[in-house]
C-alpha cells in the first residue's frame, strides 16, 4: 500500500507539471507583445537562473568544467527555442502554440535516426504524417490557407527543440553530469543572451518591469517558479522514483492540457476542421512516442542479447 501511494504521488506531480507546461502558452500570451518578447524572456530567465543557482549553492557542489561547457552550448540552443516559441505565441493562439510545439515528439526521433543511422519503423513515419496533417488542419482552419506567422515560428521552435533534445543526449550521454547543474548553466546562458539582446531590440528590461501591474507580476512569477523551477525539480525527482517511459508518458500529456486550457479558459476559436486537427496531432504524437519507445527498448534488448552471447562464447571463456 505505501508503494502504491508513493507511485500515485509521483504520477500526480508529473501530471501537475504537464498541466503547468500546458498553461505556459496562455500565461505567456497574456504577458507578451511582439515588442516585449526579449525583455520578458530576459526577466524570466534571470529570475529562474537566480533561483536555480541558489539551490545549487545550497547543495555546495561545484559545477564542473564539462557541465559548464555542455550547459553553455545547450543554453544557446535553448535560447533559440524560447525565442521562436515566444515570438510565435505573440502571433498565434495559445491552443495552436501548445499543440504545434508537441511535434517535437516526432521530430526528435527522426533527427536522432538521421544522425545515428538507427532506422525507425515505417509506422513511425505514418504517425508523424498524421500529426503534421493535424497541424495543417489546425493552422489553416480547414480552408487550406497559408499558416500564420505565429504558427510557423512555433513550428520552427519545435524543430529547434528537437535539436536541443538530441544535442543534450549527445553532449551528456557519455559523461556523468549533474542535471541540476546543467539546467542552471543553460538558464543562466539564456538569461545572458536575452539580457544582451534586449539592449538592441524591443522594449528594455527596466521599462518592461516598470509597467507590470500586480496581475502581470503574478503571471510572470508563475512562469518562473511553477513553469520553470518547480517543473524541473519535480521532473528530476520523479525520474529517480519511476521509469523513464512513465515520465515520458505523463509529461507527454502537455499538449492535451494546452488544448483544454486554450479552448476553455482562453476561449480560443476552433473550427470543426481544427478539432479534427487537434485529434490527429494528439493521436499522431502519442502513437509516434509509443512506437519509438518500443523500438528503442527492442534495440536495447537486442544489443544486450548480443553482448550476452559474446560473453558466453568459447573465445571469451578462454580469457
């Protein structure tokens, strides 16, 4: 019974993180304008990085040179993700942004497959086509018109996020690194990038902060504390207490929450074709994630089997 309650607590917290991430698009939509994107991101990253740095300092463990190098490189890519995503949110609906960004789920395995030479099952590409067709229906409202600038920017953000996920695995997969340290360096890098960019583009940080009213301040703090710091800490904590597949499954409900929140809270207008597109996106990404996870598990088991056979061969027994 205690084990069941512990598992329920982990699942509940992961679902809360997914719902929090799903709400990010609406919260950012309420705060951002095309002129304030960079200033908003600078303030968000500065506060989040400061909180994470305080947590790292409390642990009294030094950030290694390898963590610093990898974190800076990944932070540059992450800054591009945030920039494309937030500029996109300024030009499209919260529902569209939250669903289009979920295409990262199908873009990442395709990119990883291209780089590693590991072939994906044909069914995965069918799932990807379903998800992309859903985006086309959602963005065009069934009229086969060109997608909005915001939709295209969020689509680019999904592609760059896939690059970030793939790069993270390749830069950190073979070296023991502290996830807390790595994330802190990434957020600090983003903070430096956006702070510098705010000197040349859009609204300045002081002006953005000065015009925040109490309601906007609460929303900004929600982005920093709940959507960034809390979400990361829960994810790191949960990975040690459940399987990676379960974490992926529960966090993969983010686009579902984004759609629910966008439609019910923001009252985003969605046509019948748009609802069909939403269904295709959710079905395609969920199916694609399931196929990729099974394929990865099968490949790992096959490699383990080959290793076991080799270790039990006559040649190896002579050693």
